[in-house]
């Protein structure tokens, strides 16, 4: 008997048909004698709608948030009515979700009166999505004669107070999960836990960042000593590249923890970048699979860095990026300029996705999300004002509309010539590389190229990855 933790994403619980698939998957797994733990996202689009309701309330648009709330209420009610026959159970679930929607309206009302939403209130409002979906999925499972119970992660997943990007408090979380959740598994109960949310020590809702259900599911998988962790989503697995950019994209049968970490960080949207963190030391195998195509084996993510036939496994792409370049001959040998520029960037609230410096030390460039570029430029110029006035620094330039492309593959480590091959391919494709950086793990190389060159560059690099993947 294995313990299998399964996370179902927004589209996988986004419709009656999808929830029915979820029930079948759980049923088959329990029928094989395994213990199952379910972690759910909000129904697809609900988190976005909740955020929108807050924005409308801040603006004082009462009609706006009321109509969004009503639409969501209707959607959830309809799902319940379709999934459950008329019964006391159905009434109980309907009443529970209506209570949550009443609270949603009340909180929006408070925001509307104050014309302000603090991050704490925003998390309280955004938490409704998962609290609703867990109730519906648990009820649907019970319809399938599975002893399921909806559970609010706020009771188990303790976090600090950094709302919207809360950090788990590991020891207390482990203690609570082991003390209160593990025994439930022994009594044959199937918990249906809210993903994405946690709570502070004084009980205020927090969230782990957008897409954070993967991360919370990984935490539960780890502390519930799972033998397997399955991320059920709406694609067949981790792909060699984004199929919207190159239709030839294929599912990778296997990637290592390290590779998937780079892939997630550099824009492949299958996994939240922190997901492997709780898992990695325990070596729990992760599968990424498709609820809408459950016979596909998906991608296995594990410990081993298998030598692959080619070294490049996948190509990812992050769009809407701007690159800042600080240049000047006077920077040569002056310590601390990069450090101060990065600190100024952090103070401006932007995070840096990639850094590269020429060895002549005459320029440093780094990338930030496009809409933060002007604020960051201002902050960096303010910080370096003395050097700019002395003309040690000539300029801080922004190149907007660039993208970061990353090629990932653990086999690059110790394989000479990969960068050379990659450059040849880019050159042959007529792609101008603006900057390059290699991850220190030597498991990825990133480039900045013009947005106009993106497609050509991805296709050229993807050719290298496709050589290895069986059809
Ligand atoms: N519902 C949350 C979001 O949309 C968390 C998740 O789905 O992983 O970001
Ligand atoms: Mg997700």
C-alpha cells in the first residue's frame, strides 16, 4: 500500500466533467489499495475573479464586485447541482458555499467603504477559491462512495506574515500535519485539502503566491510521507518547449528535480518553482499527468540526472522582459557598482531574472519584468548618481521588448562545446544574442534576445532538444 498525494489544478476541477474525471482517478487509485491525499486549486479562473472583485471594491464599484460574486456563486451552485442528486448532503454543501459567498460580499463591502485593501484582506478574499473547490470536490468524491473530507489548510500550513507570498514555518507545519492529518489517513479518510493557502499563527489567511497549490501540495506530500506525488493538470506532462511557439513540442518522459527547477524558474508553467523544495531531500517521485488524458503516463520527475543522448532537454521562454545595461569605462575595477545597482533594484520591489557582466567590467546587464523597467532605471540612476556625474558611468539603458530563452539539461555539466553549439544554431538562424548567462549548476544557459527573434530562436534551439526525445 502506497500513500499517494494528488494535486488537481484549476482546470482539473474547473467543470463537472473535470471533477468527474477526478473522482474516477481517485476511485481507481483507492481500489488498488492505496491511500490517497487530495490537494485542490480553485476552479479555473476563480482566483482571477476574486482578485478582480477586490480591485473593483477599491474603486468603489459596488455593482461590479456584486456581479462577479454572483457569477461565481452561480457557477459553483450549478456544479453542485450537477454533481449531487437532490439530498440533504447537497443542501448542506450548497449552504456551506453560500455562506462563503456571503462572506465574500461582506469583505468586498468593507474594502469598498475603506477604498483600500491591505495584503492581509486580499489574502482573506483570495482564499475563498480553494475553500469552495475543496468542498465541492469532497462532496463529489463522497457521491462516488469515497470517504472524503474537505480540509482547510489554514489549520495545518502555518506561515509567516508575508501575505501573498507567505513562507511556511516548517517545524510547526510538520508538527500539525503529523499530529492531526496523519491519523486521519490511518482511519481511511481521504482528505481534500485546499491548496495555495495557509495561515499565520494568529489565524489570518495567507497565500503562497500565484500558482502556489503545487507548492502546498508538495509540503503535504512530504510531511504525510507520501510514496508518490502526482500533479494532475491539463497537459500530458513537462514538454520540450511551449507548443504554442513550436508545434513539434513533445512530452519529456523523465526530468530530474534540478532540471525541472530551472524549467519552472524560466517560464515553463507546469510547476510552481518552489514545488521541489520540500520533496528533494526525501526523493519522492513526482509525476505530472493529464486529468483529461489519464492513460498517458506523463512525466516522471526524480532524483537521478539520467545521461540523455543529447544534452539539451528543453527550451523555455519568458516574455515581457526588459534588460537594463549599465555601462561606462570608469566602472573598471570599481568594486560594488553591481551590488549597489542590484540593491537599488530590490528596493524598487523588482526581482532580477538574469545577470550578465562582460569581463572587461565595462558593462553589467540584468533583466526585470517589463513593466518595472522604468522604475528600476530611476532607482539605479539615483543610487549611482555620483558615478554618473563623474562620468564613470555613461548610461543606464533600457532595452524593452526582449525575451529570456533558456536551454535546460543536466547533461550540459561537463559536456564541453554545448554553448558553442547553441551559438552556432542561433547564428545560423540569424538571431542576435543580446546577453548570455549560464546557471551555476551548469544545468541551464539563458539568453536575452529581441522579442522579434523569439520564435526563430526557440525553433532553432528546440531542434537540438528534439534529437533526444522519442516520438
Ligand atoms: N488558485 C491559485 C492561483 O490561481 C493557486 C493555484 O491554482 O495553484 O494562482
Ligand atoms: Mg498551476
